[in-house]
C-alpha cells in the first residue's frame, strides 16, 4: 500500500524515527495521528506537532468511505534475512510491562476522530495478543 510522501527528506520507507527509547534508559514519546480528510477522503499521517508526513489516497480505502466500525492499535515487526528466514526480532524491547517503566514499549493517550473531526478518548478497550499467556 503506497503512501504519497510529501517531503522525502523527512522520512522514507523503512526509516527509523528518532530519538528512540532504550531498554532501562531514557524513554521518548512520539505523537502519531492518522485521519481522513473530509473533503477529499485521503488518509493523512501526522508526526509530532503538525508535521504532515504524507497520505494514502482515498481509493485505497473504499470500504472506509463513510466510517470505520472499529479501530486497532498495534505493531508488526518484519526483519527477514536474505534467504527468507525471519530473525527473532521482538516488538519494542521484547520485554513485558510487569518489569516496570523503561523496560517495555507502550501506547498511551489513545484517541479516535469522530464525524466532526474531534478527538475522543477511547472506552471499552479489548486486549488481543498473539501470545496472551505471556502477558
């Protein structure tokens, strides 16, 4: 799924966002927002305080023409070797939250955008994990 990048000097495919948090060291938060432009229907990605990274054209999301029935937050790691075998790369540090702050990655201040482009805090969150026994 191709995004239209506004300024390639800001980011590129596979680029890392800096600064990065380190295990048991200084932690950094980043703000990301994805929203639908009500006039053109494109889906925009904003980083930090107003830096528009780019957008996904409306035609890529024809099933979201009017609204979404749910939203999911999460991540995925893909780190494949040349021969096609995956490495053992973990999400975040690979550690779990019960070890304490600074040891695991996290999401906070999750919000969604309503019909009038207002940000709303989330309620009724449900946890879904590939390996729930590890949580």
